[in-house]
C-alpha cells in the first residue's frame, strides 16, 4: 500500500498536478468563449478524475497486490471496479483532471498539454503496457481485452 501511495504522488501527482500548475500557475483567465459554466464542468472533471485515480490505485494495492508502477507491478490482473468498463481508468482519470483544470483556468496551454499526455498514454499502452500484460497474464488478459474497451467506457451488458 505504501508503494501505491508513493507512486500516486510521484506519477499522477506530477502529471496532473505539478506540471499543470507549472503551465498555468493556476491563474484564472476569462472563461473560454465567455461560457462561465465551463468552470463548473472543469471542477466536476477534476473531482471525478481524482476519484477515479484514487479508486484505481486502491484497487491495484488491495486486489492486484502491487502498484501501477512498472517497477512494482500488480501480481494479479485487476478486472473489477472501474476496470469492468474500461481497461485504463487511471489514465482517463488523469486526463479528466488535466482537462478539468484547463476548463477551470481557461488555459489553452493545458488543453495542448492534455493532448500530448493523451498521445503519450496511447503510445505507452500500445508499445509497452499491453504486450507486458499479455506476456504476464496470457489468456486472462486476452479475455479481458476482448470484453473491455481500451479507452471509451462501455456500460456492462
């Protein structure tokens, strides 16, 4: 559990907290296109993103018996909780928090950063994470991939 907590502050804390602060200094600019309710949407996305990341980290520690960090990976394949709906809820939570900050602070720089992060997540998942999980968990991971989408959550049938 300590490893997950440490990795939480290092990885998502940096990607969704420190770097967005560095880009925007969390300075409020005029709302995008003068649409003030976008700030409320931003706050909602930040809160939802944080909740998703925390839930996923706890699930990795308790059910997966490991961390999301490649240096201390889960010993068991995690397929419950939010993982029933999408294979990468942590990445989506981090992106939601970044986009939420972009909307809250009306920061074009954060929107550009969100695109860069999304493309980086896609590359990491396809090039490293999925092949590693396939090699580690074999047919269990293949079955998981067959029933759960990578990025766009799907309601369970």
